[in-house]
């Protein structure tokens, strides 16, 4: 489970709820069926209109990505793994890595390693794997755009809901008390639109983009690792090359631990 997504949503709800109480407004005013219908159903409608069904069908999968931690190799795991593979390749030859192919769970890494073992050229392997990365980035961008667009539409629908509420309120000008309650209720749609847009949909879009960048970085490391082994580079050189993807403090720590192990 991605704890930051859950914690962020809870904090957002608590912040709005406590803020309303401190302002003397009861949170029960948010229970407004008309406002909820305009914001929720309206946002869904705009997204369905804006994107083809093939992309809309992926929304449940995108939500799963947002709220779960994807099981993948860490950058440190990748570096150590390629260092080990480089030792095997230099000692027993590249074909010795054929036994490692079946041990790899990641489809991208498995494909790249298989191409290397099969004797494909470095240029061919780089082209194939980079095309796969580019296609993945495009898919991820579409998913992030869906939520970004929802975040753009929701506040605008909130304004629409407020206008409709004001029209209904101004239809009854005889009772000022009723009029006041009606006007306050009219702005509930605006509140819900801004909240869902800027506390849910836009952050969801950003979370997908960040996770996509992380996955791209890992796959780029895999490409460099495979090509380095194919070029016959030493385990130490491969470690230094792949460590460039790490922050300075983590890079220094990893290389120091590696040097200590070599000694």
C-alpha cells in the first residue's frame, strides 16, 4: 500500500473538516446530493467525453498504481545484480548468463538479457529496449493526463453548481433566512469542486508522473547494465556507471561498501 496517498487524502479531509468547524460551519453542509451529483457525475462525464473508452477502462488500474507500492527492484538491487552478472560473464562467458534469464521476474529485464545472450548487437538491443521505454512513458502520460483533466474540470463544475444554486436561491427572495441558507448551500458545489480538483485529481496525476519517472530510471539502468556486460566491462566499472543514477550520498555509500567487499 502506498501510505503517502492514503495519509495525504486523510490529512486533506481533516484539514477541510477542522477548518469548517473553526469557521463555525457544520461539516454536514457537505451532504448535498445536488452538489455531489454535479461534481462527481459531471467530472466523470467530462472525462468520458475527453478520452476514448480504451483509455477510460484503465482508470481502475491507474487507481491501483496510485494506492499500492509497485513491487520492483531497487536501484541498489539492480547495481549489485549487474555486478554479479558481469563477474559471471567475464569468468564463464556471456552464454553462462542464460541460466539467469529464467530467474528474472521483470519482463523488461528478462527480454533485454535474452537478447544479449542470443548474440544481438548492442545497437539493436538499445533500440528495442528504448522503444519499449518510450511506449511505456506514453501510456503513463495518458493515465496522468486523465486525472489532470479531471482536476481542471472539477473546479469549473463547482462554479457551475454555485450558479445553479444561486438561481434557485434568488427564486425565493421573500424569506431572508431561507435565502441565506440557500446561498451558503449553493457554494458547497464550488467547495467540492476545488477540493476534488486540487486535493485529489491533480495530486493523483502528479503521483502517476513521479512513479513513471522512477520506473523509467530503473529501466534505463537495466539498459546500461545489459550493454555494459555485452561490452565486457568489469564489475567495478559497471557499479560506478550505474551508481551515477543514485543521489550523491547513496552513491558514495554503495561504492564504499563495494570497495570494502572487494578487499
